[in-house]
């Protein structure tokens, strides 16, 4: 597990699987990366130390091919700068390096963010069973 305030040197993105443990090292800037075991699988919370963005990736133990993207956030002063696009690229890169085949997320169907995800290759997958105004989207890697 990488601790809070990890400072990694400039460079590329790496992920390594070993005995069901996933270790992520993002070598781009200063990041806070927190890994947690959950009742259902694992979760990684990723943000920059300036708190200008954050997102989470989580998995279910019974579905080793799928990773879920959630809690995507860009601070208001950094919106419309391309940072959200970078977050999606980063999440996709991490998922590919960890050998997942699909990324799934949940979004409000009428939100502008739904169209933004579509522009990045996500497609409607199934309506949310708890709230029909939300839809699950997926992207094959």
C-alpha cells in the first residue's frame, strides 16, 4: 500500500500484480494514493496533493476483469482546463496496466457529464436499478 503524500519522480505510469495485491505507482506529480480492502474487493483513492482533482477505482472479488470508476471530481477553478480528460486517461491507463478488460461507472443520464463520458468511449450499459435517472456506462479496454 502506498501511503499518503507519496512523492514519485517524473515519468510514466506503472502497475504490478502480485499475489492478488495491486500496487500502483503513478510517476507524474505528487499524488495521494490510498488503497483499502473492502468487504467486496479493493478500492484505490487517487488525488493530487493540491486537491485539485480526485477519483476512485474499485473492484469486486467475484469479477476480476472489471474495475469501477467513481467519485471523479475536479476543483471548480481547474474545470474546463482539460484536467478531467487527463483523469479519464489516467484511470484508463491504470486499468489497462492492471489488466482489467472493462471500466464501469454510474452517471446521471441527463447530466452534461454523460455526454462527456460518451465522447471518451463509454457507452450506456444498463439503467440503475435503484434510481432510473442514473445509468451505468462501460468502456471496453
